[in-house]
């Protein structure tokens, strides 16, 4: 028997079909699962995963559910051999079953009843760009009863409706689940904004680093690019300080080359392995310390920081330095922040190497071309001057003043010709005819 839970319910309750994004579905699933686990509710818990491979990733979580539930039923196409969890009954689906397209969670007891039921549809999820679903989430008893009936038909069991419902208990569960869901949504909103900011910051910095004029160096440091980077990182992380240190002449030492204008490091020299930034250099990877004071690991570049992210600037042949970002409060950074800073450090390393190539390669090449073009033009001018001299002499007798002027031009042309490697033009002699 193959039935669509979503279509069967949606046809009767179209006015509440409002769930259509994967992040929302994940959030709803989690708060329902958490409510059952937290209150240790002895319920029959029904979950549709579409494929057992999707369920496998949630095995630990469902082991916790199975420990408190009366029974957990998991529906899915057996595309892999799923984990065997006591208390979990696996319901295999054929690939062409209606339920193979549906993602659902369902609980129906006297004290808590709720249903999340969705169906995969053509197109892309408007948030993630991945699979798209349409569905509903409801605490309505009529929806719960309809779902329980349909699931019992799918399982081939006798339908046992809930005769008496505890409205006070249901109201308390709804209040707790709603509060938890709002918290999840807020975290998702903040997380989405931070992710968008990270991507935008990386794109902006990559665009800045792609412009040759921003790679100009003061010494060996692309200071204009670094000043832009520091300001962008201050905005991106809401940081109190940002410091960039570059390798010094002495092996294993790094000097501060760019900071926020309010940053006054206790020491301008960092050594490999010292503090959080030095450890990032020695280990060759980004390091996040969310409570620097508790860990007792003081960063030499940011001594007053409560939290620190440090990412090494690693090039093709060597490590150029480190970027360190501080937070005024602990626990302000997350793994995504470290990934963003590491990606920016990679872009900076490429920019440093490109700037070096421009300085030692393209700039010299441009200078050589311009100099060669100048030489060609000068040689042509010398030859024209020589030709002019010969034509003036052939034109007829010269006055004393004319002969003096022409002799001066001839001497200049001769000096230029010698310098440029042009055949030396003949000088005007004193026995030329008047």
C-alpha cells in the first residue's frame, strides 16, 4: 500500500500548509525531538526520512529518543544498511512509494500531539538552493488523528484513536516548543546574517586584492591593502582589535605591520609558537580561543583580548605572517568565523605573491619596454640629424655663423650616436667652403 501522508492531510487542511524551507523543517524536527527527550515522554514516535542514509546521520539522537519512547518508527528507502538501534523499528519503503518523497514527524498521545508533514517538490529551496518541500506543522487534534489513521493503514495495524486529551498539558508543551522554536529561528537568523557577512567580506577583499594599485608596497608590505583589510575585519567580526604581523628578517620572528588605530600591542615582535598567534603560525592552521583568560593563553599581539581568532598567512613557499582578531567578550567566535578568517588569509597570501610578481616582474618588464622604445626614438632622431647635416652641407656654401651652429649640432649628434651605438656622423670641418 502506498499513500501520501502530505497530500491526504493537505487536501483537508490547506489553510495551514505553511512549511516550505529545509532550515525551518530541520528546526521544527529538532524542537519536537527535544521536547520528547527532555520530558521523557513514553510515546510512539513516527519519523519519515525518505532514505535510511539520511537517518544514519541522526543515529545517536534517535538512540536517545528510543531510550525514552515506547517505540520509534523510522520510514525510508533502504539505500544503505542502517544502524541497528534498540527501540527503533525500521520501515523500508520502495523507491517509488509516495512516502519516499515525504519528510515527517508525528506524535499523538493524550498529553502531546503534533505533526510535521512535508513533501518534496520540483524546484529549489528558496533559502538553501537545495531540495524544495511543501508542508505543514500543526498541533491540531484533527490533523493528528488523520495522520495516526493514515500511518496505521501504512503499517497495517489497528487504528487506536486517542479518546481523551489533556488540553492543559498540550498547552504547556506548545508554549515550550514555541519558545524553543523561536530561539532556533533567532539563531538561524543570526547565523544566516553572519554567513552572508562572511561571504560578502571575502568577496569584497578578493576584489580589492585583485586591483594592482592596491598591491603597492612600502618596503615589502602592501600597506594599503592591509589597512583596508583591518577595517573590513573590524566590521565583519565586531572586533575590538585586529593585528597583522609579517615575517621579519630574523628567522622565526614576526613584526606588527598593520593594526586598528586603537590597537597598541604590548610587543611588536612575535616569535613562532608564542601565544595564540604564534601557535597558529607554528601549527599552520587557524586557532580559536573563546576564553583566553580562563585558558591562561595570553596572545602577545592582543594581550587584553577575551577571545581570539588567529589565522596564519601561508604562501606557496613560506608563511608570511598572521592575522589576529580579538573580541571583548568570551564565546563570541564560532567555527564559521575561523573558516572565514582562514579564507581571507589565503587571499592575502595570494595578493602578497602577486604583488611581488608585479614588483619584480611586470614593473621591470614595463620599464624595459619603455626604455627600449626611448632608445629607438633617440636613434631615429640621431640618424635624422645626421641626414639633415649632410643635406645642409650639400646645399651650398655656409656662412661662418651657419658653420658654427652646424658644428655644434654635429658634436651633439656624435656624442649621442656613440652612446646609442649609432654610426658616428661626420663633423663639420674648418675647411668647408664658405
